[in-house]
């Protein structure tokens, strides 16, 4: 099964950013091959696991990974935590995650709507990696406000893979080639990039665009939701042209720079 371009697109189907959820539900071919897919999720899992360990070395952190995608190596994150909640909006993908991690006592799979029932301060660490580009600014604000409620007062919010306003697709392509060269899938990356130009991903990206944020803009979104955020020296994952922000809740009523 693949993502289908809506047939009646030209006359009735108005594309919205939610079409990205359908796209990710369709087991998309955004990875150039099995090696890329595996190593992509391993690198991300190891980076997140390091953040969890730094935040709570005691392995007692309650962690939320929002928009986790396939999260192939979530067990590596769970090993550093007390509990890992994988939250995924795409329903088919969510079911695949439930099957994959059925035997992992520390891992729970939920959808965004399920978070409404979670108590205030339920998580010590909340990660949202490579999702902000699919949210409108209003959706980002609503999501950050939700995170503010769910995060413990001494918790940490991590927003990763944020696209900067002037970064071009070419920069992403170059980062993928470098990643491929380092991890042994350079040729697959080269062919994969050519294939991407004819893919539904490219069609959707060209039609809908991706939401981008300047460093100051993202800090302002965070501040409006009650966080003090700073850009991290490193982005999670392989693409260092994108940005990761680490944010702490500010006490209600406190002024934020
Ligand atoms: C590029 S994948 C990122 C997956 C994983 N975090 C990673 O870094 O590999 C984008 C994810 O964002 C989710 N997503 C897209 N639009 C969304 C929305 N409006 N609300 C919540 N999640 C969304 C998709 O379902 C998908 O899992």
C-alpha cells in the first residue's frame, strides 16, 4: 500500500497539512533502503537515549516521544527510562508499533487524542523530533501548550529537526549523501535521491510546503507556551543543518526573555 495522491485533488480535495499524517500512515518509501531506514532510527534512538540518561541518570524518567514514526529502535530509549510512551497520529502506523513492541513492558503506544486523559506533569522528558515541519504555526502553539501541561515542573522538552527558513532541499540531499557515505549506503542514497524527485513525498512537499522556523521564532513559540528554550549545539540525528531546542517550563507568571 502506498500514499495515493487524491484523485479529485483539482476540483474537491483541498490538501491540508494533515495529509502528511496519511502519507506517514502509508508505509512511505522515504528511506532509500533497509540499511538507511535501520540506521536512521538507530541514530535517533541513541541520541534520544543519551538525552534521557543526561536528564535522569537513574533510569527513572517518564518519556514521551511525540510523532515517533516507526521508532524501530525505541527499545534503546526505553532501556534508559522508567517508561516510554510512543505517541503516533497515523492509525495504521500506530497498530504496527503496538505489534512491534507488544513484548516490551516499558513501552506504551498511544495516539495524540489519548494524551487528553494524561495527568498534569506526567512526563519528565518530552521529545518531538522531525514533526514541527508538518504543523501549522497554530498547531505548533496548541501542541506546545499541551506539552506544557504534561511536563513535570523540572522536566525538559526537546524539539528536534526544526527546518530553518532558508535551508534548501539541496542541503537535506547533501546531508543524506554524507550520512550514506558514513554508514555504508552511499550508492543507495544517490539512487534514492533521484527516485525522490518522482515520489509522492516530493509531490506533497512541493504542494503543501514544510513549516520552517528561525531560531528566534521558535524561541518565541516556546516562550508563548511557557517554556524557556535554547538551541542545542547539535541536532538529533544526522542532519546538522536542522536545529534542536531544549526547553524548560517557566513558572506561571514568570517573565521570559
Ligand atoms: C518524519 S516523521 C518523524 C518520525 C520520527 N520522529 C523520526 O524522527 O524519524 C514525521 C512524523 O510526524 C507525524 N505527523 C505529521 N503530521 C502530524 C500532525 N499534524 N500531528 C501529529 N503528528 C504528525 C507523522 O505521523 C510522522 O510520524
